[in-house]
C-alpha cells in the first residue's frame, strides 16, 4: 500500500515537473516570439510609472498577448527597474523582448510630440508636430512665427510636457548673425554667445534638450561644418582656381545665395570659376547685399545703383576675385558644387522667370536672355496692377 502511494506520488511529481517545464518553455517562446501588433504605436510611459502599468497599457493596445509573461520576462532580463519615461515607437510585430528593450534602453523619446525651431533666411518659425505611428511621419498640429504671431496654447502645453522633444532646423543660406539671433530667442537654451565667423555653421537639423547651452549648439554646428568643408576640399577638382578650404567656403556661400534650384548649383559654380580663371569680376548681387547688411537680416528691397557702385570688401562689381569672407552658411550641396563644378563655357547667367536661370557663354547671348527676363518682369508688373 505504501509502495503504491509512493509510486503515485512520484508519477504526479514527474507530471508536475513536465507541466512546469512546458509552461516555462511556452512562456519563453511567447516572450521572444513575434508580437500581435498589426501596426506601429506610440507608447506613452509616464514619469513614476512601473512595468505593471506598462504591461496593462500594452495589453489594451493589443501589443502583447500576456502581461504576466511580459513582466516575468522583464524580471528575468533584470530590466524591471530600468523603465524610462517618455514616448516610444513600438513597431508592428515587436516581440515582448523588443518592447522591453525599447522602454528601458534610455535616450530621447522616439515618437510623440516634437517642437521644431526653424531658422530660415527670411523668417523664423516654430512648429509643433506629432509622429503618426501608422504612417511613420510627422503631422503638424501648430505653427507660428515667434516674432509676429500670438503663441498658440498647444505650444505652451506641449513645451512643458516631460516627453516632448526639441529640434533646431537651420536652413541653407542663413547668416551666422541670423542663427545667433534666433538661438537667443529659444528659451529652453541657456547662456550667451558671440556671433561666430560667417560660413562656419552647418545648416542642418539638431536635436536639443532643455538646459543645453547656446554655446554647445553653436559648437556642434561648427564641428559639422568643419567636417563638410574638409570633405569637399579633399574631393575638389584638380583644375580648381580655389587655393584653400577657406576660398571654397566663400564660393560655396555665394552659390548658396545665388540659386535655390539644386540642379543649377554646379552650373552656377562653373560660371564663377570660369570668371576667376579669366580674371573677370564675379559681379554677383548677393555679395553687394552682404556689404550693405553685414548679414544682419534681410535687405527687403532691391539694390540701388549707388550700392552697386559703392566700394566695400564684398562688392564683387568693384573688387576682383572673391570677397574676404563667406556671405552666408552654405550647405553640403553648395560646398560640393564649389569643389566640383560642371565643365562649361558659361560666364553669364540671369533669371529665366521659372525660378531658375538662363546661362550664356557670350555677352550677345546673355543680352538676349536679359531682354527676355525684362519682358517677363514687365508682364508680371502689368498683371499685378
């Protein structure tokens, strides 16, 4: 009798062990397997939250199949106390292991609200946008000019949210003074800065955090531009008339201000390098404008004949060769165009009425292009009367 009871107990123990082992194996497979999520979601983790609350939220959004298994897996991986607050993009079919890594790895939020401070050539702007996980693109929810417009309530609300990200976007062709002026008005940054050398800042998008110093942002821009200039100079054409990286930067800034058409940059570069090779004056309006404004804002009107004749270090209607400094901060494409222009015979160009330019190798051809442009200007003036 005792032997029979012992035998049954052993059998029951074996069954329990096998069941427990099977349960562990099933749970492990569930934790590492592809998840049930059909489309990406933006998971919000509040400050002071815990894995239980996160697992419940994930279950409600059908991102995981079992909250208990998620929490056990997180405990097993020793991540339970590493939860980070923020907004995190969880991709479709993410496993529980993937999600645990996403919410514990640290760093900035990867979705949710982003405030973008845009520094443009003619205006400054602030954009509030949110990432649409389903389409993996940002959707604008507010935009305003911080100088002219009333601040929308949603900006104030999102600006102070713990999981909001901040970005500064600098357009090609802005001056260093414009960058410093805009940075001084962004109240999440700290500290004072001097205007850096013209051309020394890389137009790009920079993620920042509350409490970052303005000096640190400028340093990042300078370091990025140094890398771009060095790379462009390293890849320069063998027959370039440019004698140094500094001259390359100056020419690139002129190209940046002369055309907004990407396909034209190397043609514009060829005009200026052809003129340099022939000892001709560059005769480009943006350099004259810089001599008037010193880069401190936009001229806002046409150039006067007296300004075209006035001698300044930047007036290329008066001086030969390049001006002494850049006239703006050029982007990568203009630097590359200056380093490797198209091979052309062009020495003239004028607006063609489409936003681009008509190029010419002879003065006679150029004069015909000018006549066409004057006619376009006349027609537009008549239409606007």
